[in-house]
C-alpha cells in the first residue's frame, strides 16, 4: 500500500520535534493574526515569507502552511464574538454566529465552528493524499503545449471567478505577466524592462511584489479613515453544544466540506466563495429559511466547514501541478521557489519527505487548532485590544527587515514602496491585486512553455488545439469566459460575494 | 449624475492600463521580435502590452459610459509616509546601521497614522526595536551592524 508508506513517511517527518515546533509556531501565529481584524492570512504570509528564507525548506513550508490555515480558523472567532470578520471567508460566519453570541450561545457557535473546521480539514487532507499522486503522475506527461494551456486556463479562471470586475481582473493578470518579464531573458540574455537599474536585471523579487501589493496597500487603506475602537466584554460560558446543535450541524458540515473541497481545488476560487455558496445552499434547502440571520447554527457550521476544506484542497493544484489557484497559494509557491525548489509534479517524487511531511503536518496542525482555539478563546480575544496604531508600524518593520535581508539591498525596499503605491492605486480603482500576483508567478513559465510549444510545432499555433489535453484546457478557458459573460451567471457570482454585506 | 473624469473610477483605471501598456510596448520595441517559430525577447512583451492596451481602452470607454466614482477618500498622507518609511529604512540601513534605520522607519510610519503621540512613538520604537534585535540579529543571526562604525 503505497498510500500508507507515504503517510508513514509524512508523519515521521512531521512528528520530528523541530517540525512539530514550527507547525505549532505557525498555527499559533496564524490564529493570533487571523483573530486581528484587518490583518488577513495573505498579509501575514507576505510579511513573514522573507523571514522563512533562513529556515530549511521543510520547516519553512510547514510553518507557512500552519499560518495559513491557522488564520483561516482564527477569523471565525472574531466573527462570532464581535461581528468582525478577520477576512472575507469568515464574513458569512458573522451573520448567524454573531446572532448566536448575542443570544448567549457564543460557546456552542465557537465549538461547532471548530468541530466543523476540523472535520473538513481532515477530509481535505485525505483528498490531497488520494488525489495528489494520480494528478502529479498525469502532469508528468504534460508537454509544453499542455502546460501553456493549463496555465492559461488557471489565469482565466482566477480572473473570472475572483471578486471584482472580470475585464479589469484579466488586465491585472496581464500586468502581472509583464512584471514577471522584468529581468534578464533566459534565451537571449537580454535585460528587459530593467530601466537601466542593475538590480532589476535579476528580476523583481517575489516577496517585494507580495509585500508591496498586499501589506503596504492594505495598511494605507486601513489608515484612510479614522480608527474604530471596539469595546466588548463577553463571557463565554457553556462551550458544549447541545445534542440538537450537533444533529442540526452534521449535514451542513458534510455539504460545506463537499462544496469547499470542490471550490478549493479549482483555480481562482477558494475559501471565500466556498463559504458564501454554502450559506446560500443551506438557506435554500433549509425547512426554516427564516431562521437564517437570527442565529441558525447551520449558518455557522456549513460555511466554517467549507472555508477550511477549501483552504486544504487549494494545495492540490499548487503542489501537484505547480499552478497556484489563489494569491495565498501563489505565496506558498513563491516560498518553494525561494527555497530553491522548482514547483511542479516532480516535487512529489524528488522530495517525498517535503511533500508528505507537509501534508501530515496539516493534519497535526488542524488537531492543534481544535486544542488551541477552544480553551484559549479568552486569550485570543484579548489580542483585539491592541490598537491598530501600534500594529501597523510593527507590520512595516517586519516587511522592511525581511525584504532587506534577502539581498541586503536597499533597492528592494524602494521597489516595495513602488509596488505599495501601485497596489494602493489599483485597490482604489477596484482592480484586484490577486490575479496580478498569479500572473507574476506564472509569467516566466508561461513565456517559456509558449516558446517551446511553438518550437516543437514549427511555429504552428494550432498545436494548442490538436493535442487532446491541451484542447480540453483551451475549451475550458473559453467556456469559463462565456459563462461569466452571461449576465445571469455574473449576477450569481456577485450575489455570492455580496451575501455577507459590503465588505 | 455627472462625475468628474478625475474621480471616474473606470476612466482612471483605463488610463492607467493604457499607460502601462504603451510604456511596455514602447520599451519592448528595442527587443528583437523574432517570429512565431523562434520567439525573440520582444515577442511576449509586445503581445501582452497590446492586450493590455485593448483592455485599457475597453475599461476607459466603459468608465465614460457608467461614470462611477472612486469610493471613499484617497489616503495620500498615509501612502506618502508609509512608503517613505520603507525607503528611509533601506537608505539609512546601508549608511548608518540597523538602529537608526528602525528609528526613522517607526517615526515616519507612526506619523502616517491618525494621531501621533511622542510617548507612544518612543515606547513602540524601543520595544519593537529590541525585539527586532533579539529576533533578527541574535535569533536568526543576520549580520547587521547596530550602528555603523560601532
């Protein structure tokens, strides 16, 4: 049984003292930061990425993954207790979770969120174990035309399905691809878009773009308007959900897991759209739809399971194909690259300890989260008393030191500042930065595969349409585009994102 | 409702996209285009820049038609000060060392916030700088001089 051997390898790696420690640090830091409103997983990973440069690849990735799903999880706590979503994917949890808290049922709401997330996380991990190897095996047979078409499909899907306007998102992908060109062309040795700056001939650093676009612009946006002080005192008494709560939540958790697992594995979609869709589904099939919005436990259980399942299955395309489906996954992929590991299907066969260790650590990390989150909920809530005016200079500090330390060059910080300005302007004009970073990550690969594909076919672009797998990806891209142009679907997507209000 | 073009969201977005596209295309004219069989270094950039300009024109025209305003206010003050704090950190780090760079960074960054209180600035800078020295210099062993020349 190869699966068992793989899992044994994985657990033997993940259970080493050092890796357990980094997993714990990641989960702990992630939860702490997920609890804080206005600092999401994306910003956290972007800021801490340069620091993991100094770690070995396995602990670095285990820690980053821990931060990622820890933050996903931590977001639910503030949503339930204070009606403050830490990030988009926990917006819907606010609707019924906060109502439950107002009725004195914060404990059961938190417990169900934790149980639902854990169950979904386990299933998500299992899906990676089952589907990872066959997908990677298939991908090993891909040639340049298949890879190019696959990347094209991923980028089109990411732009069309992500939050925001489709045309502008597609344009952001193109801007990202162009930023990816900056540097020396591998084939001709020519410096492109380097503006005569010698540092730019090595290309723009990945962390530079990530921190500038996500951390700096987010901070500036938060500082536009006056700081809100959140005053709250909530006692959490009975944590234990009743038998009825558990019974009511079982099926929503199952459905949420299924929906989340599906959207998580697709490029462009992720935790946010999973939790919104699950909420809509639960409301639609419920016998008491009028209870939604007034503290229905189904409205907490389903979406929480969904966003955690999606957080896990998002690793499938990232680890097996080397194609990230979301901005956060692009950051994980960037972390791999920084560690000198070329992402793609060969990671599983060439670095089995890294691949399986990471997956085993996710399961352990999810277990840690249940243990951490429930008893320590009081402590997490204390974190919310930290005012933002202390928080943001500290984030800037980590960004500055981290980016400086990669090349010991001030130029990287000037570029972070520039990217921050670009990111902020794009944000104000409602151009989503997430498709941009996907384009940036995939840009060089896409150009290389396009060049190779056209060499093989002697300059005949029909090669993308005559090879069956490539054709399938091309058709999928076109279908996604057409569907999203149709007004009915576009409305559905907007509904899905706006269900939770105007966040 | 009439919206000034200077605060017309999509009009501005379109202008920005066209700007990036034109700049990208113009610069790529220096790189050999090659042919579809043998793509030169100028092939991919020029194709992308062309697509970007097309998206830009579409967005710009739609902006004129829909005339939607940019939401909220522009935070020019925090944008200037936050980016300045990053630039200052890099510039000072190379010339005067870790501690002066941190102090300048915290000064400019906190100035970008809503209220600036000297006492809070001093406490925050001291506490965070000490933790940074602990984490980065001693913990991760980064080879930086605390103050240049000392």
